[in-house]
C-alpha cells in the first residue's frame, strides 16, 4: 500500500469516525489482531494532543462554553472542528487557527465567544511568533511586529481578568492591543484613546509626532513600540 493510501486509511481513525479494528484489517489483513491495540493507542494519543492544544490556547473559550453547556459540549466542538479541518501542520498549536471562525458557525454559541476565541488566538500568536530582527532597539520608532489591534463588541479583556466564566462580558465597542513584550510574554490591554491614536498611526506608518511624548514613552516601555526613543 502506498504511503498516501496509508494516511487516507488512518484519517477516519484519527477523526474518530472509524474503529481501530476496521482500520487494522484494512491495513494489515490477517495480522490485524496484533495491530489493533497499537492503532487505538495512536488514535487516543493524537486525540489528546489535539485537545490539549485547543484547551491551552482557548482556555477562556473552553471555560465559557463549559459554564453554559457543559464539558461534553466542549468535547463535541473540539472533535467536530478537527473532523471538519484535519490537522495539517506538524506544529500542533498551529492547527486551531480556524477555531474562532468554526465556533462562530455553531448554533447556540453566544456571539461574544467567537470574539473571545479570536482574541485568545491572537494572544497565542503574539507569544509564539519567532523573533524578528525588525524589533531591535535600533532605527526609528515603530510598532512591534507582534502588535495587532482587535476591535471587539464586548469587554473581553475585563471578562478574562475577572475569572468568572459564568458571567456575561460587558457590551460596548472596545479596542484591544495584543503584543509580545521584551520579556517575550504575550500582553493584551485596552489602550486609552490617545494611546490608540498613536498605535494606529504607527501601524499605518504615519510620520511623527503621533501624540504627546510621554504617551509614546509609555508605549515604548511596554514593548508596543520598538526602536530608538527620542
């Protein structure tokens, strides 16, 4: 059997839509009995690794859904996501990239949960992004390459900080800045209007001055801006 055919046969097992015994018979014929247990362990391990990746990256999304619909509903969502979008990247943590969009299409899921999943994904991407030479302390003042601004219809940063998943987030348009600081930690914050104006000007490549010097200095100290200050 060619390698492509092997992977095609294994895929339903990994998706949870086929039993290990049937897949073993398709792959090994008369020797299936000896292979069934190993394939089952393999399938369970892959399932756990995929689930762990989602649970870590989308911890808040998980907590919100479990608080409203139970653990079984969360498990169903994760399994359904990977059946629809099979893992394609060797880096397991990259495979939840479409989870926020998937959650948004699920009946009964609050609209704010989709924004929450998108915020958590942006946070993970900021933390896990490779080092970029453009973030050096040399050169003109500029936005860090990890910086993104999300426009949300709920105060999800406040909701996450409150640690009360059964509560509803406060409604209202909020801009959230997400970036990686100089200690390589992912950060997210709701900037003031003046800070947001400076951030958007920097992202757009607008010429300085953006806002008051002290505001720029604070953003530089936080790692939102990089380069030479002053």
